[in-house]
């Protein structure tokens, strides 16, 4: 993998690690509620769901980090595919912005990883 591919994959992994923190630990805090445009009441009611979602984002970050550590294109591409699918689903069901925040960077990373 080229250095540029590794850097973009690392950015995608860091984004998902940040999503984990936002969803698991900051969901009901001002930064979490501002980021996701939540009311205090909704944030409190949906806290457990958000934490679960954050955990999945952590798995995506861990898979990407592992793939980078062992220099496995296949593992990195698999986890990037998971990110793209999650981002596309989120864009279709929640907010189109999710595509550009989550799926688009993963698509760019996948293109760089695939480019030999």
C-alpha cells in the first residue's frame, strides 16, 4: 500500500474512533447533542442505542487499524467496504450528509488502496 493510501485509511479509522467517542461517551453532552442536532430529552432516551452504534464504529476503526498494522490490502478493503455500506445506509435512512462524512472518504481510501 502506498503512503497516501495508508494515510487516508488512517484518517477513516480515526474518524470512526471519533464516532465511537461521540456516540458512546459524548452523546448527552453539549458537543454530542450539537453534532447530531439532538434535544436533551431525545439524547437521554436514545443513549443506549447510540452507545451500541458507537461500539460498531469502534469495530470498524479497529479492523482498519489491524489491516494497516499487518499491511493486508484485503482486510483494509473489507473494512472499507463495511464503512461504505454503513455510510450509504445512513445516508439513505437518516441524513444524506452521512454519505459525505462516512462513505465518501472510505471510497477514496479504497480507490487508493486498490491502485497499485
